[in-house]
């Protein structure tokens, strides 16, 4: 039986916790199976990105939404953070073992000034309005969250990336004493993610340090995590300790586990189905005490941020580079 067959589950069960656990168990069991000849495209190189300029008004408009915010209780209890368990409720129930101060992020690779930045230095000099962003976030479900954070670009620029910095690679802490899940083989630790440099420098890409005006809780990726609102949630790497400017497309934890299912770009795209389910609709977290999910709603290209980000992918075959 191939890994692909072993992982087959009906589409309507994809977020069921038991299915998720079984899938992780199977992944661990098949961890030594080679990549099945199915490429998620890491290794090959896509065409160079087009030059895109965004007006300040276009960028600002991406942060506005009049959609109902997802309740704080739901944002903080329905989570994916495998370092604290593979069930959606596990991260919020886990003991508070993560030490979030002092916390520094090491920034290196192709840049003129490699170094470190302390998490508390990130928000210095910003007004409260500059720090709060309302964004829709999508995985198999979606939420609208008032994030507290800083554009990633403003942090990255301090380190002066060189022309060889074509991608940015991110790494999560992997300390089994603070993160019990790291002792399990659900993924190959540390958790890693990557963006193309223009995606990383886009004004909508945030390093978030809080939500609803409060510092991030452990389950949401304290003390700082990525938020890329036009991409699926797994791009939102949590509890980041290292950022590297690299020349080649970096390997990511999910792509490594399932190359056919987690492409490097992972843009929210209703026109490209996941190998095992449609991506045409999503379930919004309902925001009422009695019901977790609202009805399904149509998923919008780039999660509704096409005006701000579609240009980044001009000339790229989004079926191939999903
Ligand atoms: N970051 C780390 N380090 N470990 C993880 O397991 N899960 C990702 C992402 N970041 C994950 C991670 C996935 S699959 C999702 S959907 C989002 O975190 C969920 O973020 P939230 O729990 O704050 O909604």
C-alpha cells in the first residue's frame, strides 16, 4: 500500500480529530518512504518573480475588513501546533511549558548585517493603530483575527539582505523540555517554513506578537509567529527562533512530510484542489457558544487579497506551483 492510499480519507472528514491523528500515525509509519515521485516543487526553481509595486493605499486596504471577528475563545482553543499535540484542542490544554522571555530571533544567511533581534524590540516606535491588523486566515477553516504585530519587511530590512537572498527560511524552537510534541515523530523537527523574498517583504506579511491587544498565548505561537493572510495556515510558523536569507527554495516541514499535498507557495486558491479535497469552500469559525462552525462559504482567490498580492504570481503556473 502506498502512503497516498494509506492516507485516503473522505473529504468531509478532513478536520476530524481522529482522522488527523490517524494521518499523523500513518505519516510516522511511512516516514522512510521516498518522495513517491510526486513533486511539490521544492528542488526545481520557478521563474523569477515579476517586479510589483503597491501603492500605500492598496496595502492599507488589505488590513480593513468589516467581517465579524472570530471570538477570542475560538481563536485560542482551536489550534494547530504539533509541538503541543496533534488535536485541535491539545495546544490550549497543554501545560504552559514554553519560556517566552528572554526570546531572541537569530537572523542570518545572505545579508550584510547578520545578528539577533529581541522580541520586545520588534514593536518599538509603532503607534497602536500601526500594530493592529484585521485579517482573514484560512486553513480547512477560517477566522478573522485582530493581530498585533509588525510588517515582517520592517524587521528583515534591518539585516540588509543581499541580492542572493531569493527566499527566506523560518525555524521554530524545538526543545523537548518545553514542547512535548517534539519527542514524537508527527513531523521532522524543527518545524520549518519558507517564503519567496518578495512574499516576505510584502506589506501584508506580519510578524505577529499578539492578538486582541494581548500578547500571543502559547497555543497561538508565543512569543512571535508569521501571518501570511493570502496563504494557507501552515505557512504561519509559530514560536520562531531563526530567520535565514537563502538562495534556493528552502525545504519546509509539511512539504517534507507530504510533498504532493503541501506545495511551497500554498496560496489560497479555489481553482486548485488539494489532492484529497476541494478548496472551493471553507468553514468560517461561527463565533457562537453553541456552534463552532458556520455554513460553508466560497473561498476567494488569495483569500480575498488578490488586489494586493495577485501580481506577485504573474507568469507562474499556480496549478504546478501550488
Ligand atoms: N507552527 C509550528 N511551529 N507548528 C505547527 O504545528 N501549525 C501550522 C501553523 N504554524 C504549526 C505552526 C498550521 S497547520 C496552522 S493551521 C496554523 O499554525 C494555526 O495557527 P492558529 O492555531 O493560531 O490558528
